[in-house]
């Protein structure tokens, strides 16, 4: 294959996954960059950086923040965009590794060092700047406001990148008309006056023949509301730094995030369209759009429905696994009490949809009056709903229509207007005939004249008869189509026997308390001790009485995301944190989708991120994540993995560079045999034990066995381990590499809840929520496995 064909294929893959833009930067263009923020720093021998982008729906910018920057409305979709763009980039990284290339996947946003670090003089510096990567990839120019402007969207896009040694051909640097004409809109509209106060000499960057220069802002001032959520309407200090942020958080707390006015009011001259009846900022000129003033458009006689677009909207929603949808014209929605044009000035059509979760996926902790899904299901369908809204907006805008994601709109408005629910009350939620369980709704408002439609896809009343072997093949194929790398089935009794055997050797009292920070994302830790005396090592039947099979699905992340973690010169742990949360995120998607397939075939199914509950959680910038111990017994029983001396599953294909999810079902499925090969720990020097900075692993072994399978696990001090990786209080466990000051070693004596809570108060207050964890035991293990 030629380099040109290979490059084109990788770009085509990015577009097929949902990218609006994709570019490739030569690693040589980083000659002036600090080594800590360069491709060569992350991957010696790197040749290029691949950058992908998706654009903000224009309505998110033009309608969001109209009233106030901290009343963002549809701009909520920014979080969905971050999730989607990371999914796209991560899948490309996996593909490049599958093809034999080295790759390090870089997270998209707010995985930062808040303070300067080594040669990096900037605050809020990422491991690798997406803005600079996009400029180096020829996607556009850096404007005076410091944002990357593209000729297609101005600053209205989000980026994500990866570093690789693959033979990709770099794109030329942008050589078109200047995209920033120094119109001054960003300066005039900034509520924090960051372009005038506390600025330094302009940043000047050279890449080959091209020079970029932009304002040297005080990032602490810039982050006052947009990141830290402090109130823009309060008195703003003349000088803002870390201490000023902490003091004001302690006094007033968070009001909430803010839209960046520098983004909202910025557009290159050729994209600007002024319509004060529509928005207080510019509208973006789009191909095929109606550029007439709003008043003229609203006087039009309604046009005939666009049947082609209607069919494509339905197609895209079905691909996102919606269980019902409705397309409603403005007049019908108005009769039902919802005026679309109160939200989208040129709104003509409401597209509403819902994901259903059956009783077996409900959270047992919910009230009897109002059900809610298991957290793993809720998080998944919430992200699916966000993706569906974003993708519909992308499609409709490409056809010239306006489109606004409606995730910020209350169900009380959308559900009655959609006509989908027969009855809705605050206690029971929406009720739709044919759907037991409950529903999660989403919507898009658009100017497109679509054909009204209602489609319901309830679970069939009759059980579909599928032979057990065929059903297994069907589930396996579905999981692998979604990206699964490993798939196995175990008997519930086998899994439960391993868990029960392990239970005899652990102190379950250590599982029954945790310390929770009630102090918010930033600011001093305010610890509260939570207790749950019912928590214990679980069996499969406890999750689903009558269980007949346990499916286990594995998802691999790039090897170098852990092998290069905390290695000089970058010392970056962010890529490993990204690998952990992205693997767990994608596993949720696969697991919930497979479980829903089982339910549609007449079976019951429960998804679990840790069936036995024998693992714990790891601190992460995206929230606590299941650790590598999760579903170790199911993976071993399904013949996918050995269990290492450190307690985590080790697979022949990937070592420790994967995570697992489990699905317990009453479907009768053929099961797999456990691995017959020797465990890789048998001839190892147990580097994992010595790598642990808090000595949570000890030489004393815990034997477990069932049905011919056996393993020996090191003794594990759960609370000591959690001190380091859940509460993130030990520098060498990760915080030091992220520039944090936290480094509190646990005592030699037993750790009580009160002692841990007291120590927890001393964590780095500014960066506590955005902590990257290394897990040295796993890195040491993978290094040994890779050397064989």
C-alpha cells in the first residue's frame, strides 16, 4: 500500500466515524515546542500527529449564551462533543496499532497541568496542545484570541489528536486568506477583560515558513467562570491567580460554567452573517442556507416536507438504537403547548426520541414510584442521546438547515409536544403503551420542513426462539462489530465459586466505608464518611436470580498509553488516564447494546462493570473509574484471562492493557473453558509488588480455584491501595506527574475512616478533580510482559 493510499484511508476512517475535519501534522513542525509538549517527547521516533475535529452546531453558539454567558442553554453539547471526538480519535489509534504502528492517544480537553512544569512555562498546559496540533496540521490559523480558526467553521469546533510513527503524509500549512482580521469582537465582549488585563508579550510561534502570534492571556483570569464556574456578575479582582480563585470559591462557591465569549463572538469575515433578530452574535454562513433576515423567512408559506431528509433523520436515530421517535411540525407542537420558535428562532420541526430500559436494567436503589436505570445504563443511554442530537445537527446543517440540540430542554416541554407519552406525572414519569421500565428522552429542533412521523419499537411480547449456539454467535458478532476485542461466556456457578473462594480471604468491612468529598470540583476537600454495611463480594445470582450465563467482553487500549506513562521527557500520565476511561466508556456502549439485544430476544440481562464487586475505583479526570480488578473472575471463568499475582486479569493477547464488562443473563448459552496455559506470573520476579508505592500488595498469597482453574493472588490491602489510587494522595501514584503538590503517604498502622478523612483534607485543592493516576503495579507488569 502506498503512503498516499494509507493516508487517505485513515482520513476516510475519521470521516466515517463522524469527524468534520481531519489533518496531519509533521513532527518536524514542532521544532520550537518544549520537549514535554512535542510528538517526539511522547513517542521517540514519532513522524506525525493526526488531528480530528467536529464542529459546534451553530445554534449552540448563536442561541446559547444570548441572555448571559453562564446561561449556556444548547451549548451543553460541548461536553457531548468532547466525548464524541475522543471516541473518534481513540478508534483511529486502535486501528493504527492493529496495523503495526506505534501510537499514543492524547485526551481531548481539560487533562491539564494547572501550573508550569519543567520547561513548560504556561499554566493549564495539556500533554499536547490540540490548538497547536490543528495549526500544524494545516486546518487553520491561531487567532488573536488564541483559538484555532478554520476557514469552514471559524473557532466553532473541538479537536483531538494522536501521535504515531505511521507513514502518514502531512498536510500543507494553511495558506489562504487571513482568518483573523483583528475585528476586536473578542476583546469587546470578554467579561473578564483578559485581552487588556494581566497580559504579557504576544506569543509568537514558527512552523516551517509560517508564523502564528496571539494574545498572552492570564489563564487564571480566563478560567474564572469558564473553568472554575465563579460568578461573572460578582466583583472581579484586579489580579487573579490560584489563590484568588480558591478564596472566591470558598466564599461564594460555583455559579456554573460559562460560554467563552471569545468563541461566541468570533468568526472570520467571509463567514459572518448579521441578523440581530436571530442572535446577538454573528450567524455562520453555511452552504445551502437561507441567508435572508429572519423576518423574511418567517413570512414564507410552509414548504413541502423534505422526504429525503426525513428518511435520513429516522435512519440515523435507528442507528443510535432509539426505541421510539416522533417528528412533529411547529403547529402541532404549538397546539400541545410548546412553541419551537421560543427556543430556535426559525424552528419548524421537533425531532423527539427516547431510549428505553427494561425492568432488568433498573437500579434496585430507585424508588418504587419512579424507576431509574442502573448507573452504567443511565450513563450510556445519556451519551447515546447526546450523540444522536449532535449527529442530527451535523447532518441537518450540512443540508443548509438550522438545528439545535435540545439536551438542555426540560422533559416536561418535550414529551407532551412529541405526543409519544400517553401520560406523564412527576412521580411515575412518562408512560408509553408497550414499554415497561422507563425512558430517557432527547430532541433536536430544526428549520428543516420534515414529514411528520411517529415510530415505536416496543419489545416483542413473544420470545424469539434462537438455538443457543446461534445466539452465542449472534451476540459475539454484535459485540465485535461495536469494537469488542474479547468475548467469552462462563457458567454463573463458576464465576460465583471463584468469588466465594476469594471472599473467605478478605475483610469485607474494608469495602463497607468510603470517604466522599463534598467540596466540589475545586477548592478544599470537605470529607464525609459514607457507610454501606450491605456491601460484600457478590455472586451472579444476586444480580440476576435465575442466571444461566455470564458474558464477558474485553476492550483493549493502546500499549504505549501505559508503557510510556510517566516516562521522561514528557512525564505524561494523561494518556493513560484517557485509555482507562475510554476503554470503560466504550465497554459500557458494547455491554448495554448487547444486553438490549438479549432483552429484545425475550431474555433478561443485567450489565455490570464489576460483577463480584471485588475491585475498587480509580481517580480520573472523567470521574472515578472501575479499576483493573473489575470482572477478573468473569474473565478467567470465560477463558479470556489468567488472574495475575497483582489480582488483575492478564490476557495472552494484550497483557493488562484491556478492561472488561460483564452481562448476566438467563439466556442458555454455550460456555467456554478456562485457559489451560501456564499463568505468566509463574516465572516472574513479581515486579508489581515492588512497584507499589504504598506496599498494598504483599507476598502472602490468596489461593482461589474452581472447576480445574486455580490462581494465586498476592495479599491486598484494599484501603492502602485506595489511599493511593482512589483518593490520589501519593505523588508517585500519578499526582506528581500532573504537577500536583499532593504527596501524603499512608501510615504504617491500620487506616481508619477518620484517619483517611483527615489526611484527605490536605489534598491539592486546585487540581483535585483532574487527577491522573498511573497504577505502577500494572505498568511494571506490562513492561515485563512486553519484554518477553
